[in-house]
C-alpha cells in the first residue's frame, strides 16, 4: 500500500492492480495535488519477484508513463533521483516539492481495514512495528511538519544562490 501525503490530504492507497498511473491528470489512478507534479508523473507496475514467494506482490515505480515520457521534475526514492526502482517496505517516494508517498506491505485485507478504520489520517507509519502497535502509537505529523525540512533546505539554497550572484557581480565590477 501507499500512504500518500500531498497539499490536499494524507490518504492510504491499497495496491491490488497490475498498473497504476500517478499524477495530476484527473484520469490518473492515483491523483496527486501539487503544481510541480506532472500530469503523468509516474507509473507503478506489479512485477514478478522471481523468488517463488507469491504471498506478497512486488511493485516497481518508474518515472513517467508507459510510453517512455518522463516527468518534468522526476521522482526521488529515499532521497535519490531514480528512473526506476523496485519498491521495498519503508521506501519514501518524492514527487515534486510537497508530495510524497511511503510504501508499505500489509499481510492481508484485515490489516488494511484496521489501518483505514483507525480514524487518524495523520498517523505516521513505521514499518518495523506490528500493525496493532502502529495504530496505538499516536504519532501524529502534520503536512507542515513533513515539508518543513524541505522548505528550510530551499531557503538555504536561495540564500546561497543570492550570495553567489552578488559575489559574481562584485568580481565583475572592481
């Protein structure tokens, strides 16, 4: 399953189909709300893991659509830009500046029902805990907290860029 956090909400998306389109396009299977997300930003494909373990399906995320058109801003998995990545529990996928998804595996539909019925849509997910313990943790993170670190990094980058521009102008005008 994916736990999606974007500018509009935080929600759980169970993965059961073979293919999912992800983006701003209203026809996307998984709709994301962020101006920096492309209409067809990414695709998730169910893949054969070749281990003979068919209890849990494996998924791969690719940047762009199935016709090979990449997204404008790309995807980052666990902080690294990626064109394609086989998802593992706990992976953090970034789309644009303020949209992310965490990938988690659940044992069965009863765990999904338990998670969906927890009544707390801001629950921070931790894959190392059993689901019952996860739901009783009361760890709450607002979307503002999730993206605060990125905003601070962006502000630092802008200050650095401004400083470099001033340095360049001063060196050109002695």
